[in-house]
């Protein structure tokens, strides 16, 4: 099932789900059960930076912005 969620901020050293590097920033983004650099949390389709968005979607290991998720949903009839 889709898991819409808002990126949230925590203060802890974690491993980025995008590049695999440790996130050394004071604050990291948390989304889809992973920590992310702000610049690594991108839509798998259009590569937009999701830290700029109010919501994101995670499905089958890929992250989508709201627009691409809705387009994909229409395409595959979800
Ligand atoms: Zn990263
Ligand atoms: Zn997108």
C-alpha cells in the first residue's frame, strides 16, 4: 500500500537512504523509514527535491512526488 507521509526532522546521526553516506547534518530528513540528505530525497521519476514538497509517496522501493505518483497510479490503474 502507498505510504504518504511528511518528511520530518530529527537530531541524530543516521545513514542516508539515497547515497548510503552518513548524514552529518544536524538535522536529517526522515521519510519511508529512512534518513536522507535533503538533496538525496528526490522523486524517482522527475528527480525533484522532495524536501521542497509538502508530501511524498513511497511504493515498491521507489519514492515519488505527489504528481508522479498520481500519474503512475492513473497509468497502471491503481
Ligand atoms: Zn545522501
Ligand atoms: Zn516527481
